């Protein structure tokens, strides 16, 4: 049965409570004051504490606050023994963290009923905590799996770096970049709607589909054909109401042409500095085409655009989690400030201003919590001479 701690400075009440609860099969520990009760609770965490309100050294309210403030003891059910019957006193007890009250003089039938109810609630709390821990473990494993599928940084023939920071809930971000020929680099980033495994699993399936180039009759050098084929296959009515945004591009080294198409995705950003000695001459080109997210409408149309990369540039492809950051004042940061941040930091003479780690450090400084609200994905491609 349960481990119960009784804290009361009256030996007679200790005896009555112990004898009654032992008959119910419980293991009972006794303490004569709040200080002793706190020490015993810390040494052997109980499922339930029955504590007198008025005691020397540390009263019941003080002990309750200390118990509830301890992460190891926070789920311990706490019953206050009291002869106080006013509403204000009950409010004080609840504000201190008490879960229930038991009036003096003690009715043994009521005591047994309240203990049974308390232990049921404590067990439910423990079960929920175990389920939550299991879910967090599974999400962490899923996050590790997604991360293992993502491409590693490259240095030749072009320098490419990337990052994937999953939120607590795990979202549906996936990306890839690879050389389909010695001359052509394919890059894409997708963001599945929703969170959790329900978003991560279809995102991974699309990653594998694009990576294997298994869309029949599609010229993967034509981004709009890729988006059209995906939209035909992944309609949300057949995919558990899931849809996704996507940016897809292919870069030709020989003629420096970047061909791309997007489906409801944030624009990729091409940053270049025609005059390397002029830090204020940085140009930012937003690369985006019109188009709904994949899966919303079967009849959606997509188009490809092209851009000639005339100067050494940096291409940034990202998910919306990178700029939809909740700031300490409660406002969301937004795309425009993100673009301004890149422009002001990545167009300086210092080459380390634009490293992925530096960008992430700035983003974390803006975030109001240690974790981002959504997955953060960023791909950086250095399109040099």
C-alpha cells in the first residue's frame, strides 16, 4: 500500500491516525513538527502527507509550501488537519498548495474516505507523469532520427552548412541538398503542418521521395514539375488533413543560374555584395514564386522562376520557425526583422558574422524561453566564384 507521513505535535492524534491507517494496510511515518516532517519527506518521499495546521517550529502552511516547491515532492498529496472553518482560512491553505482539508475533531470514516481519494489522485498524477516522460522520450528519439537523415555540411565544391533545432513538440521540418550531377545542386526545405510524430513521419517520407527522385515523369531540373507532382500525390483529404510548404531549387554552376519554385513557403534569401569593400552595398533578393501549400487544392498551379547569381552570394533557405519567435514582451519577431538582421550582420567585412552558430546565437537571444515554439531549420549555401 502507500507510504503516508503524519505530521502533528499531538501524540494522541498521531496514535489515532497511525492505528487507523495501519489497519488499512498503509506504512506510516510520524513527525512532531514541520521541520522533522520536511526532513523525513525528503529522505523518503511519501504519497500522502497528513499535517496539522498549528505546530511549533514550522506550521502546516510553511511545510506545505516547502513540500510543493521541491520538484521531487511536488506531486505529494497534502491534507491539512485544522479546526479552522472560515473561507479565508481555507483560501490561505489552498494558496499554500494544500490539496484537501480534514476538520478536527477527526471523523474516522471521513479520514478513510479522504485518504482513499487522495491516493487515487496521487496515482493518477504519477501515471500522467510517467506517460508524459514516455512521450517526451519518444519525441526525442524521433527528433534524433529526423536529424540523422539530414545532410551533413559540405565544403566542396560549394560550402554548405545547415541546422535543425526541433521544438519541444517536434514539428515537420525536413531539408536536403545534394549534387544530382557534377554541375547541378538540388536544394529543398519543407515544413509539414502540425507537430509531433503525425507531422514528422510524413515529412520524412517526402524527404525520402525527393531524395530518391521517385516521381514518375518529372524532370527534377524543373522545380514547378516537382511541386505539381507532389500536390497531386499528397492531397490533405488523403493525408490526415496534413499539408506542407516547400521551397525547391536547383543551381547550375556552369551558368550560375538558380531555378526555383515555392509552395506557400517563406522566400529564400540571396545576399550578395557587389563591391566587397562597401559594407552598405549589400543586396537582398527574395526568391519566391506564387503558389498554395502542397495538399490544399488539387488544381493548384506552380511556376518556376530563375535568377542569375552575378556575384559571390549566400543563399538562405529556412522554415518560418526561424522568425516566428515569441519575444519577452509578448510580440512575435517576424520575417522583416529577420531579413534586416541577416542584412546587417552578414554583409559586414568580418567573415564570421554569417556563420550558422552566430545567427542562432542572435535568434536565441530574442527568444523568450530556452526552447523555440516551432522547429527551426536553416540552410546556408555559399555561391562563390
